[in-house]
C-alpha cells in the first residue's frame, strides 16, 4: 500500500476551502477512481492526468488508484485540481518526495502534453490557502502575477508537470515547452469610460443628480426622450467615483478573478468597474449562475462600481426583479443543490428609460405614436418595489438649440469630470470620517434609523417628508432613502448635518422622475 498527499483549494463563491488530495495506490487491477463530490469537469481529470504524466516522461503506476478529496462533503468543481491529483498520485507511487509536497498547495489545469494551463479564481484561492496557514503555492506561470498579489504567499510558477515533478524530487528531464498564456473565456474587464463629463451638453439637473449619485453611491433613474444624453451621462459616472481602497481593490479583483475577466498584468483593479449588459441578458448573466457552482454575474462584476441598464423597460421582468436582493443587501446569494454561493454586489445602479416605446412623448406628445395604454405598460415594467429602492429619479428633456449653441461657441461649457470628481472625493472623505467605526462606507449603505438618530428631534426637517407620506408619494423605505440623499447633499455642501433645504432637494430628486410615469 502507498499513499500520497498534497493540497488544493475549492472555491464556493469567493470563499476558499483548503482541500487535502489523497491518492491511494493498491496492488490490484489497474483502475482510477475519484471520490469527494467532484463535478463533471473534475471527474474528467483522470484522463487529463494520465495523459499528462505519460507526456512528461514519467511512468504511470499500473495499480488501482483511488483519489479522495477531503472534506468529502464539500462540493468541488473545475479543472484546477488536475495538478494536485497528479502530484498526489506520483507521490504515492514513490516518484516524488512525499514529505516535500504534503503541505504545498497545487493549483492548475493539465494539458494532455503536460503543460500547465491557467485557471480562474487563483487570487481568492491563494488568499484562502495563506489564511489557512499554507503559504507555499504552486501555480501555472500564467497565474503567477495574480497569485503574487496575495500578501504572505510564497508562489512558485511552473510551465509543465515535469517542472513541478522535478522540484518535488523526481528524476525527470524538463522539456522546453511553449508557455500557455492567460485565457479569459468571458472577455476582459470593462474599463471605466475616460470620456469627459464636459462633453455632455446642457442637462444641468441630470448632471447634479449624477454628482449626488457618485458622492453617496445612490441608485439613479433617468427618464427622457431618445438622444437627450442619458447614455452619455451614465457612461461618465464611473469616472466620478474615487479610486478603490486597498481592501476594495482586493475584493473587486477577486470577483473578476473568479469570473475570468481579470488581467493580472495590470495588477489589482484600482478603478471602479463599469458594466452595461444588453437588454437581452438573462437573469443568470446578471446576478450569476451556471451549472455546478455558480459564476458571478454582471451585478457582482460591477461591485464597487456602476451597473448600467440602458433601456431598462426592455429588460425581462425576471431580470429586473432579481436586482432587488443586491440593491437591498449589497450581495448576491445563489442557491444550488450543491450549495450556496455568495458574491458581493455593492454597486451604483443606473437605469435609463424613454418616456414611451417610440421615445417621442415629449411636451404635449404630438409626435408620439404610442397609445396611452402602451405608454403606461411600458414604464410599469419597472415595478414599484424596484423603483422604491432607487434613490434618485430624474426626468430629462431634449437639449434646446440655445444650449447647443452656447456649447459650440464655448460660452457655457459644462464642468469637467476632474472638477466634479474632486467634490465627490471631498464628500466621500466626510462620509468616511462620520462613519468611522461602523461597517458602512457610504451614505447609501447606512440604515435609516441611524440617520434619524443623528438628526435628532427636529420636526422642521421632517415636515416635508410627513406631507409626502400623507400624499402617498413616499413609502417608509423611501423616507430613509430621502434622508440618505439629504446627508449626501450636506456632505457636498460641506455642512455637518442636513438642513431643511437638503431634505427638500432630496425629496425633489426622488420624485421628479415620477411625473414621466
């Protein structure tokens, strides 16, 4: 009897669990079995490992091989266990020094030629290994830079199984191989639009709402005719947001590592991401999903950034309703038979919509070809519970000829992204000082009770809110959201607490867009 052991990491969401890989070799008819709740991709590892070992110039042991992934009750998925399975098998056969590989974490997919291929989720996997007391990690060369981002990790990069075996004590020649580059199946990380806010003509009210949304991380709805600048404004919101903190950068990078949209050559993701899925997107593509262990969707990839839904009423109702959980709790929890995966999803949601399907219901609506019933059904696709979670609701109008003329002749240019971003950073700094010692970072995250306690028993501040509740314009959740916006307006103005004018302006920013509905 021979037994080899090494370590790997199983990811469930962003949570990594260290897995002990045991290979038992018994003197019996040659066979290979893999136990420990592997999925289909992991179950095929036996064929990849056998071919990779033979291609590396190593002798495959003709015994009955049983590989166990412990803990056996934890679901395992993906091809990232290939290297650990090969190392444990070779250690059990006596071809590797069993003591040298026992406490080393091995991550990577094996090609049939023995080369190591990169895998997703290396950053959170290595972080989990280091946190569990296993800092020595072997990864494919294409994942080395990503793994090196984890403090305290001792990363060994390898191009092939033969190279790993040689370092583990095997007497094998390491061939010259063409390295396998990083492959991202889901595309690359969308960079924030660097276009300037000064490019937007007119729309002073919408620009002000955009600044408030950036300063307090508030969700925003823009309703206006086609061509009035809704998409331009939304695309420039990410440029107003401050750089990510170190903790936020690690968290965002981990999400994109699992999603396969992370460029390790660029280092940690330092700028807030921007996601703008098409209106044909499915619920699984927005909040995450897939067979086996769910993958993060656009909502999680937009974590600490912007999620923009252009032509929001054109999205399927199921897609819009799935956003209610992340808007309320800042995370997505996806339940499957194999377990529940949690992904952070604390983003700024921007919804853009036309006033009607044809987009020409402006003013008296003489050019609109839609019936009143069709216009009503169009905007009611965005349900009341969803809109109740949107802090700012703004109605845009077509740009006038005078505003365009002033812009062309540079008589009244709009403020640049750099100018507005400076005020946003100052407001965020005020929030950080006020919320120090709490689990919240922006006004949009703060519970309403905490905000009300900070305001004190000032009835003058709540008079407008009381009237709005009596008229049915606000729900109790809406009151809390108005208070959050009021605090953000005070932060932008440099005030220590909101004034009555801030509450009134916040109320107007929330209810102004309801006239188009």
